[in-house]
C-alpha cells in the first residue's frame, strides 16, 4: 500500500499527464486492435485497362523527355507577317481576322 500513498503524493500535473497518457494508450490500442475493415479490390477488366493505359502514358512521357530539343526558331519564323485576309478556320460566323 506504500505505492498508493507515493502515487497520491505526486504533483497534480504529473498525475494528469500520466492519466492522459494512459487514456491515449487505451484509445490507440482499441482503435488498432479493434475490428479491422479491409477493402479488397480484385483485378477486373477495368483495372487492367487503366493499368495498361497508364503504362502507355508513362512510356510516351519517357520517350518525350529523352528526345533532343528542336532547334530554336529564327525571328522570321517566330513572328510571321500578319495576313489581313486570312479566314478563321472552323468559324461559325465566317469571320475573317
């Protein structure tokens, strides 16, 4: 019984901290060891197709990143002379730029 009197003689902050630690430990163990719910996704045609398409995209991005850069444009090619009577393709109203 000496332990009980020794514990009760501890400062209030130490008792509150120890109590909080014990409560948190109990909550954590209850959440960790309680009922376990798992979601199992089985392989289906849709997941196989998504995997295949993502692989194709990744391969294409790797090919693009490893290809050399095109040469820079000259000033004439970068800013062509404006054509005032050029038609806008696929224009709904037949406008011209």
